[in-house]
């Protein structure tokens, strides 16, 4: 009796050597999916469950999570001046235990909710500052363009 080789489902011995390639449009990696789920749940908790008035004018802009899903860095964007924004982050740090407990009930796909590290997201404040600087420059650029134009020509 001849020796039988193990074969793939198609019966072709070469078919067992090749693994299927996932398309680029397949699901994102699990840490990214969990980070997005955390962002949504934390945003919902901030709006509906938290009683601290400091957090009502804030939002979760981004969540980065470690590959082992144990630590999540939560970026908080808030309106107001610098002390008010820092107070929002302090309030979130103070509520970490409450938030982790709520996440433990809501996220059944995790063994334990990750430890939360809150940081102030400066990107929105930075973009507001750049926009105001550009608005201040706009009249001077238009005036410079008008003075550089020769008589009879329109400014570019």
C-alpha cells in the first residue's frame, strides 16, 4: 500500500503550504477595535453617567491602547482656559475607578478593563491658535499684495 501524504482540502499537496492572505479591507486589529469601543463607551459615560460638572464640556478625542490591552491612554479635549482644561483631566483621573467598573460591566469582550491614563489633547487648542494667527495675518498679506501691484493691475 503506498504511503499517503497529508493533503489540503482540495486534495492538492501544494494547497496545504499556502495560507490565505487577508485583504487590506479586512477588520482592523483587535487593539484598534477595542480602542474605538473604549472611546465610544467613555464618551457615553461622560455625557450620561458622570455627575462632575467639569467633564460635561469635554470629549474623548482619541484612545491608544497597549497591544496587551492592559493600559489605555485616553486623550481628552476640553474647552476653556488652561486651568479649566487641566481640571477636566484631574476629574477624569479621580473617576478612573468608577469608569473602569462601568467599563467592566459594559465591555463583556474583555477579561478586565484596562487601566486608564488621561492626558489633555492639545491638538484642538493648537489648531484654534493657528487659525487665529492666520486670521491676523490675512489683512496684512492682502495689504502687501495691493502695495506690490503695479498701477492698472489687479492684486493676485
